[in-house]
């Protein structure tokens, strides 16, 4: 019997391997309902709302992570435990650069840690 992950309440094979990761529950609901074809809500547990669906005929999932690195780390670890392989963070971020403006699209290639979830 496959082990159900404690926080996300899912087991292997229940969530598509490519996962979008917004922090906000409402953003996950919006993505799952508005953009996915054949959208199916898999779970709603605390800050974790998970949908499966497809986008341009590719299987994809969305999982809200809540606020901060700790809950995001929990989501990613448990999603990895059940076979998810690809993660894309969507939503808001901060920057130390004055050249970044609200509304800019950011493709991150590095980050400054100090989050309490990773070893420095």
C-alpha cells in the first residue's frame, strides 16, 4: 500500500509530475480552474490545494504552498516523495535590484538564502 503524505494527503501517482507552485490558495484555485483542461481538484488540506489537469495537452498540476519557505519546503518534499519531478514557482518575489519593477517577469538563476529551510 502506498504511503499517503501527511500534509498534502496524496500518494504516488495521484499528482502529475510537473507542478506549478503558487503560494496563495486562491491563485492555485484560479490556475487549476481557469487554465487547465480537464481540471480535477485532488486535495484541499490547510494551505495545500492541489489540482491536476492539462495545458496544451501536457499533464500538469498546481499546488499552493502557503507563505514562506518552510511550507514550500514541506510541499516540495512531499510532492517529490510521490514522484513529482518538475517544479515552477509562480507568483510574487522580492529583489535587491532597483532595476526590477512591479509587474516584471523574473526568471531566477540564483538566490540569497537565509530562509531557515536550507543549509547555508
